C-alpha cells in the first residue's frame, strides 16, 4: 500500500465531505492523474472524488493538501 499522509485539516475536510481513507486509496490506485499537477481524481456514478498532494522530500510520503467530492452533472 502506498504511504499517503493525511494531515488533521484534511481528515476534517474528508469527514465534512463524507470521504473515507479507503475512498482516497481507491482514487490513488484506480484514478486518473491530473496532468501537470500533483493530483488525482476518479469519477463514480454521479460524483467525483479527487485530491492534490506534495511529496515529502525526506519520507517520500504523499502528503495530501486538498480533497474534494463533487457532483457530476
């Protein structure tokens, strides 16, 4: 399993949006990279989940910097 780091503010945002850690790992393994940016997303039936990240230089962890869940219209 990849080493993703979830800062406290991201965990709070995920709770507010109804996103679980397993949802984020699903996006990581099965989603699409956002070209030219450190981000990924995955489209589901009726909505999309995504995140942006930075790579920690010391641990090589992917540190999440933003998450979203939005309706697909």
